C-alpha cells in the first residue's frame, strides 16, 4: 500500500506519509522519555511539534489547492 501511494506521484500523499512517519518517531521518543521520567516536558514538546507539522501540512495543502497545483491543467 505504501508503494502504491508513492508510485502515484502525488506530492501531498508523499508529504503526508513523511509527516506520519515523523509523528510516529516522535511518539516513540515520547515513550522512551516517559520511561526516564521526563514526561511533562517532552509531552509538551511533542504536542507542540505535532500541532506545527499539521498546521504546516494544512497550509501547504491550502496553498496547492489555491493555485491548482494538485490537478494538472489540460493541454490542448
């Protein structure tokens, strides 16, 4: 399924998969820091980073939809 998405060539799907991977890595780091007792500080950093990445994704998607970058223009 991952290869199917990457093969499709849609940049926003690839960007979302990259975002998902980074979020998963941050979540794993949060669990590691939880074991060492640094829960509060790292949870705040994790939530802040997660919010910023999704805001960035929403901004880029809005920008792409505004300038019609997602749908290729027909060439006659």
